[in-house]
């Protein structure tokens, strides 16, 4: 059995540990807090009188020590160090030893050795970027500075310390600066990581959301039918050979777990082109009218299309998309609901928000331009460009009201518009499209 790897990264106090521990417990996986390994290394150095800024002696010290996770927390040479490494000073010291590339190399090798079946949930700063760049799922946890400071404050109080609030905010800023600016593996979000913003969430909500994503990523989503496989291969080859075709942001697409790709819609070609570009099995939400012609209907159905009706029946139609997402699959949706060649994007339909909320699926904005001028693209007069953005969190509640759904759908549309504006800024615009 292959080990399932969930990488959780984020700054201090954003809720990584609560989430990682909760997910690991729920799914029966090993939980490794890589931060506590840096803390343990720093603690050992302080105990042995080795300077925190001296790389060589630190590495020598580590080569003689045994650092390992256990259900009781981190062990150093068999000794439980959990209590002594949790102080604010130990955190500071850890951040200092973590700047040394050779220290990191050693600890990273150790961290990789923990990826054993059934799997591991590892939290840290560089898990999705350096330790496990091919993790099955990457989650980047963030929260506002105020929320993070508040959590740290309570954590320290519970441990019997008397922390000073403004001091904590300052310390968080300083630690962020050091963790993000250091040359060796700085804190960074992997582009394909799902963002989990925990500001305003209670711990149970965080754990529930991350567990759902992990569960679905672990399950893996179906196999392609022969029609799908052939169609996708054909479109890919056609685009590569005949079109002036450019794709950006593929590294931002999460390869596993539920995902809604939301794209603007200017041509019949959009579903096949965008779908064929995404490196995972896609399903497509399409107008029910398209299924009325029996032959064409059968064809697009076998090409993973899900019919959706307008008006009062729309909600029932969206259930097809929800089923796909609830088994860990990916769905391409055009929130404008119809083709729109004008330069002004249409007001979105609320379905994207409803489906995302109900299935807790992140939404990845995407933008396509030029696809309505295929002929001119063949003649190399108009490029066709597809750009993918970064995944957005689903709405907070499972059931969204009309207003909230509209607001969320508008945010998705704004993200699509921003991608297009960025394309135009860099490549100029072709308004004839
Ligand atoms: O998550 P934490 O506060 O326990 O981490 C302590 C320090 O260790 C943190 O300031 C940066 C460092 N660290 C790191 O550089 N890379 C990791 N993967 C985890 C922690």
C-alpha cells in the first residue's frame, strides 16, 4: 500500500497543528509536526551549549542525535521533550537553527522517512514546496495577524505563561519575516495548495474541511472512458499542432480532491480546450438543451457532461456536479451560464457558490481568450490563451443564502476578470474577439 501524504503549511498560529492533528486522527494517519523537529534541534543545541548560529557544530550534533515523533510528542534520544520545546523562546531558537541549509537538509531527509503506509499528515513551512513537492494534497493554512496573535495568547496562557498581547503581535511579525525571507526553503505557499483561511473558523470547522479534502483526495476520482480519453488526446494534439495555443498556471491546479474550475465562456471550443488542458479527469456542466439531440447528447454525456436546466430545475441539475465533487472529482463550470463574446463579463449565476458550499469544494478561476477565433488562430493571427488562477476557499456555510451566493459568485467572476486583465497587461488585448 502506498503512503498517502498530506502536506500542511502556513505561518505560526494559523491553526496548522489543530488541523493536522485532527485530520490525522480522523483518517488514522501519522501526524508529524516538522516545526517541533526544529524546536527539538534548537533545544538540544541550547542544552549542549552549541551556538544557534553555528551551522557545522549544529550538524554534528544532529548527526549524533535521534529525533522522532511519537504519540506523546517529539522524542530526542528517547527523551520526551514536548513541554520544554513549546515555549516562545524555543520557537525563536527553532527559527534561528532553521535558517541553516545543512541543518534543513538533515531534517528534511528525516521527515521524508516518515512517509510510510497508510500515510502521514505533516505540517510545517516547506512541506508542500520542498519536503513533499508531490504530496497527494497540499493545504496552506492562513489567518489574519490578529487571529493568529489571539490564538498564541490563549495557547501560552493555557500553558501557565503570562504573555503580553502586543509583544505577541510583534513576535509573530518578526518570525514571519524571518521564516519568509530566509534563503533556505522560506515559508511559501505551493501554487497548487488549497488555501484554508481559518480567521473566524472554530477548530472543528477547520478540521472538518481539511478532513473532507483529504478523504476525497485519498479516494481518487474514477477513470476516463475511452471516448473521454480519445477526445481529450485529440484536442490536445490538435491544439498543440494547429493552434497558436498558450497555457499558464498549470502548477496551480490541485491534482487530487474536489475542485471546481470556473471559467469565462466565449466559444463552443472552451469546454474541450480548457478540459483537455487540465491534467486530471474533468466533468463538464452543460446546458440541458445540448442533450436534446440524441446523438450529440450521447456523445457529450460520454464525454463526462452533466446536463443542467435553467430556473427552478437548476438546483436539481447541480446535484450531478455535486455527486462528482463528493467523490473527489473535478468539474468545469461556466458561471456566466451562457456563451458571451462581449468584452464585459456577465453577472454570474449563483450555482457555482451553491455547489462549492454544499460540497466544500475549492474554486479555481480560469480565463480563456481567443477561442472564438479558431480559424485565425490556425493562421497564427490570434493566440488562444488559457490562464489558471489559484484555488479559492469555498463559502463558509454549507447552505448559502441568495445574497451570500451572489457575493461569492461575484468574487469568482472578479478573480476571472483579474486573470484576463493580467493577460491583457502582458500580451495586449485583441478586442475583435
Ligand atoms: O511551527 P513552529 O512554530 O513549531 O516552528 C518553529 C520554527 O521552525 C519556525 O519559526 C520555523 C521553523 N520551521 C521551518 O523552518 N520549517 C518547517 N518545516 C517547520 C518549522
